[in-house]
């Protein structure tokens, strides 16, 4: 079944997730959906200094939004901010330095932000990293891919929801990956024991499956907030270059630009019609997409989902 999943996912990728896939899909886009003024609205984007996050920040800022960039490197974040301010003439772009693998610092940041800001309309959980070597974080003793790609988003979102629920129509957009279509949900979240055959790409895909399940969970529990998750396609980003190895080297000519990868994120943040689509949905190229491949048996049981959520909360 694993071979079947990989073959089907690769075929799907070539047709729908490549640069050509975006170009074909974009023929059906209504640009009026994102031709809106969001002056006065407050956005937060994680991983905002490069790739998809940087493009999302620029698009939101160009429409008047106040954008809070959550980044790891002060130097790279300030350089990206300066570039975006110059391009958009919008000075309401703010940098916050947070190491998302340090869960305690994520919680402290969310608490401080909530206490010092009166509103947050949209949260974009975009940051992601594929760490090749298996290791545990120094602060919480969590596997680093899990800490960065799953637990940080869980803690950040849970901590900011009380603030977001004060807004009129808040949204949370989670950036996932079609790699999660290869994965069944692991109800144990992560292991502190190094597996015999650790593969970073599998750990990353599992995190994206976890984030998709969390999106559904939050949608069920918080009806006043619209939650969505999305796959940006094969996108030429620094993270892809670092993490995809030979696949990137062989296929990067078919990858989308960061702006193309960011398009659906921006649409989910801005389009009015998004709010009429059921919360918790999964999107690709501005359309609801499937969360499981046909006949792939990756759908988790209620028991596994319950065990996973308990693991995250504990």
C-alpha cells in the first residue's frame, strides 16, 4: 500500500501540484475574491521572512493589513520587513523573534501578545522545517520536527484563540503538505526513542497529518472561528531545497514560485466566500480537496484521534 500511495501521490503532484498545475487552476480564479481592503485588520504569519510566509505577508500588507511576522532570525526578518515595507508602503509590519522549537517560548510569546494587543483577526500557521537528523529539543525534550511543525502550532493557536474570538469573523489558516496523504495519524504524537530507520520526510509528513487533524478538531470546538488547512503544491522555497534532497534537484524546474504557493493562503485569509465553506476543510488551489487518497486506508479511527488529542494536550 505504501508503494501505491507514493505512486498515486507523485502522479497527482505532476498533474496538479506542479507549476503547470497552478497555471491551469489559476484560469478559474476570480481575482475579485482577493481585491479587498483590510485596513484595520490584524494578521499574524509564522515563518514570514522567506518563501510562502514572506509572500503572504507582502500580499496582506499591500491591502492595508497590519501584519505580525513571527520569525526565528532577527537579521533575516528585518531584511524581509524592510523589503516588504518598501514594496507596499505599509509601515504596520512588526517583527517578533520566536524559536518555534522552544514550546515554552511560544507560549510566553502568545501570552505577551494577547496582553499587549486588542485584536487578532487571522493567524497563519505557515512555519515548517524538515530536520534531517533525529534529535530532541533541549527545552522540552521533544523530537525537533514534532516540536517545530506540530506542537508549536498547537500551543500558539490554543493560546491565541481567546484573543481571536473577540474579533468579528476570525480565521486560522494552517499550511500543510500533500506528503501527509502518505501518512496515517500516529496517536502517540511522537517518541523520545530514536526509531531504527528515521526519515525526516516521513516525520514531516506525519506532522502535517497531525496539523490537518488539529484543524478539524478546532473547527468542531470553536464555531466562532473559521479554520482551514491547505497544500501549496510543490513550491521552490528554502525549506524545500534543504529538505527534499534529490527530489528537489531533479524536479525543481517543475516547482511553483513562492507567490504561486502563497496564493491559496492569501485567498483563505481574504475571500468572503471562504466563510461559507465548512470550517475544517482542506484546500488546494482555492478548492476543497481530499484529505485521503482513494483506497489508501489512512483515515484514523475515533479512538486514535482521541488518543492523539489527549497526547497533545498533556
